[in-house]
C-alpha cells in the first residue's frame, strides 16, 4: 500500500491531535452540494464537477468542520436551518455546510464582474483584457465583508480558517481585524502573474493588503510565489525575505508557500465496463481511439485551439477517419458574461465545421457536450477514454490531468498536457505541448494514438505514483501542519481566547440533516 493510501487516516490523526474542537472552517464561493427544485415540486441534490470542490471536500470529510459558501441552489433555503446550515453529505453527514444568501445584483457584480471580468483575466495570460468597474469593486468588498463576518461566527477560540481563491482576497485582513486569534490561510487556485501585470488593477494595494492579513498564502508553484513576492515588494512598503519566503507588513509576518494541490487517493474511479457501456451509448465505433476533454467552457482552457488541433490531425492523417473521436465535455460557466457567450457560440461553430468536413453519417470526429456533469458522470468518461487532452492556455494546476491519471487503474491511458498548466511540473509521464502550436498538439495526439502499450503503462505508472505520494491529503496535511505551527507560536493572540470562547459558547449551533 502506497503512502497516499494512508492519507485520510493521517489527516484524521492530525485532526485528532490538536485541531480545533469544531473542526476547520473553509470559505469557498461554490457550495459542494446544492438543492434544486424539480418541475414536480420535489428537490434534488446536485454536486458540481468543480476542481476546487474535488480538492477541498476530502479535507472536511476527514477532519470535520464547516464549509461557508454562496447559496446557489433554488431549494437551498428549504433544506437549511435558520442560519443557513445543513449537514452534508446528505446521505452520510461528515461536516456542516453553511450557506450565505447574497442579493442577486450584488452577487453578479462581485462574481461575474470584479472576480471574473477583472481578476480572472488579469491572472491568466490568455490575452483577454480585464475590466475593472467601480460598482463591481464595491460589491466585491461587500461580499468579502459578509463572508468575513460569517467566518468569525463559525471559528472557535483557537480556530483555523482556510480561505479559497481569488473571490476572497480581502477576507484575511477583515478576519484579522475582528478576530486576531484565528490562524488564517489563503490558497490562490489560479496563477499569480508578474508584478507589471498586477499593476493594471486600480485597487491592487488594497487587494494585497487584504491578502497579507493571512498567516499563510499558498500558490500551486514556486514561480507564482516568487511573482507574488515581487508584486508586494513593488506596490507596498513591506519587507520581503526571499530566503524564508515571507513578507513582513503592518507589524506581522505572512508566509508564502507552494502547495501543489492534488486529488483524492485512492481515486473513486469508474469501472472500465461503465466506460464501455458509455461508448456504446454514444455510438462510438468499438475500434476507435477516444480522447476525452473535461473542461468548463472557459476561454483559458484552450478549447478552440484543441478543436483546431483535431482538425489538423485529421487533415494530416486521413486514415484516422472513423478511427478517432474526441469527446469534449464543456460545462457552461459564467454565462452572463459576453466573452463566455461568444466562446460557446464559436466552439459549437468550430466543432460543426470539423464534423461536416471530415465526418460521415456513422461517425463524428468530435462529440461536444455542453452541459453540467456530476463527478460520477465524469468518471465514466475517464473510464471510456484511451487518452485525455488537457491543453489550457494557462492554468494554476488543472486537476483534470490528475483525475484522469488517478482514474486509469489499469495503467492503460495517455495524457496530452499543456506546459502552461501547473500540473505539467509534476506529471512527467504526460506528453507536454504548447497549446498555441496546433501542429505540435496534433502530432502529440497521434503519438498517444500510436503509443505502444508498454510505453503507455510506464508513463501512466509514473504519473499515478506521483499522485499517490502527493494526494490531496498530503496537500492538506502540509498546509494544516504549517497553520498549527503558527497557532502554537502565536501566544500574543491568546488573551482574546477566553472572551471569544464565551462568545461562541453562547451562540446556538443547530445543524439539520435533510
């Protein structure tokens, strides 16, 4: 049994050996479970196919605690208590989900506006101009205030708070001002660009000050850490220690660390028989090589470039007619933003062009499915695939690459991976490509198709071993151990504990399971 297979047990032991009594508190924009009304008046629980949810939920399942998120489900109120709490997972509760309700216009300005038309393109080098608007910034500040207040309510006298992603850059400082005893980490799931790029943001100083309220700031790679240190040094009056990877600002120190996120191990893969059944349902020829792409319909994921590469592949290799299929899952996202609407239209048009050009009545070279997929469905597509195409233009990590490798239990699969994904620095068994180089991507797909079984298994074996020894449990254990060390060294905050402990003891903590 590999080290990774002991991960959940190690994490539970860590939780039992000094974690806060109430467990951990996690802040994330997206909830791991949403209740949605059906047309017949009943409700169904939906789980998003989200890399962040995939990465974070195993931590709370192992340690217990509370997940704070925006309430996005139409039936969420009916299935939560008066404080927005519900025990999850619904069938076997292991932690608490607390839902926060945010007025729709404010949410759109915070989420679609500042976070995803501003920070998202700013941090991804995908040549989309960021938009920064005053009302969006005001909404972003207000929503961060809402989450910070809820976080202070949920943390105990010696709590640990894990803040997830670019939606909440201001929360660390807001929590620090209200509850200086809380040890706080901010993990930035997307890339951090160089200082010159960050300078585009009109409110960069306030964002950086907010982030530096955290005790620990984590990024996927050391390069992102160095970019961040360069940024704060340029725009704030602070002291940066490159040897210690830390920033001293406002009389306190923040550690900046690379924590490459990963997936659960053992991975709950679907059986190959489920993949074979799905292949039949999709009317894919039994002898065809199937590549799968699993992405949100986002311009950073390189979907149009991927379609162009398949078109080049078929143009250069006419013998692949009827013998190759790309099944591309493209989950709709941020559909109110014009850039995403245009991408969806362009993607459908490009796929139709390739299918008309090369397809037949019995065979479509590209099957595009634009809908939301559950994690269980995604695992069936992994089981069906002979290879995976993960070719983002820029990505912090990209857990699809790791999920696919973890799902290949028989070791029979190939991964074509962008050099601009953080995962490329870890998965040396992948076929690495520049997604902007159409010819190179096409040639790498052909190599995956023709790769001998022994080479496929050798490459996949290396990737699976890397994931097994660096699973999500290793990621969280490293992060939580660093936070515990900070808490143990933070005696200057302890005078607050007695008062805050009494405050939390007076607050009711009813949790309902429905």
